[in-house]
C-alpha cells in the first residue's frame, strides 16, 4: 500500500492534469524554500479561493516589479527616488551604517537604536562565488566620503568570512579620510547573519559598537 501511494504521488507530480496548473507550480517552486510539493499545495489553495485573491496577489507582484525604486543616495528600496530614511531631516547624515542588503536595514530599524543613515552594498566580496569588489555598490560610497562631512562609518556586516573580508577591504580603501570606523560588537556569534538576529541583541550590538581597529588587533 505504501509503495502504491509513493508511486501514485510520483505519477501525480510528473503528470499534472492541467498545463496551467503545471506552469503555476513551476513558477512558484522557483521561490526560495518552496519545493514542488509546497508549490502545488499553494496553487491548489488559490484555486479554491475567490479569483479576486489570486488577481490581487498578481497585481501586487506586478506593481512591485514595475514601481519599486532604489534610493539614489543609499540604494535602499523605496517608492520614491529618495527613501524615507535619507529624506528624514532628523537622521544623522554624518554617520553611515554599511550593510549588505535591505534586509539588514529592516533588522536594524526594528531595534530603534540607530539614528544615522545607511549605505547598501548589494553583496559581499566572495571570490568563490565570483563576487569581486567592483561588483559592490562602492563608488557612490566613495563619492559621499569625498563630498560630504562624514564623521563615522559603522561596518554592520554579517560575522562571516565574506563579511569580514568586505569590511577589511572597505576599511583599507578609505581609512585615511579622518573618519571614525566602528563595527557592531561581537555579541553576535561568528557566522550569524543580521536578518536572523533578534532585535534586542542587534540593538545592543549597535549601541555598544567598538572601533574597527580594535577588532583588527584582537584578530
């Protein structure tokens, strides 16, 4: 009986009764963490709902693709050319927190402990993945340092080999600009990524940040 169920399930996944269902399952299974079985369950769930739900989901995704922008200053996602953080007069523009991507901004903003602005790199240096320094959003950072009164740069990158390599590269490139370099305190475990750290731990790490040079000496 068990072998029959396994065989039947395999056949069902290989030969879905509709090409439209097959297409939907194929596209949904491209999402991270969504396998073909989960994609099928989602597609069948949507079929059981009112059509307006699927249409609403589809329209929201189209609007996301067509209307989302990247802030011209920090590269954060935004509805406008300048994001709400960069356009906020209450933020300290002299303190820049460098992060890998927008998920890190969201994580830090949830702590309510940082009042400066951000700079999104878009990736971390990773030779094994073919990501080089020139693939990162660094030129606009250099322009900010050249043209604005930047007093502190916080290297808020994940405590991984890639994060440490990227932080050191940035430090070496701009260390002679009379800027204070700091990094989030290592209460965050080695190997942790910022988006998965709880708000209290991350908030305390921002508040108790340490000079970046101190980290280099300790290593």
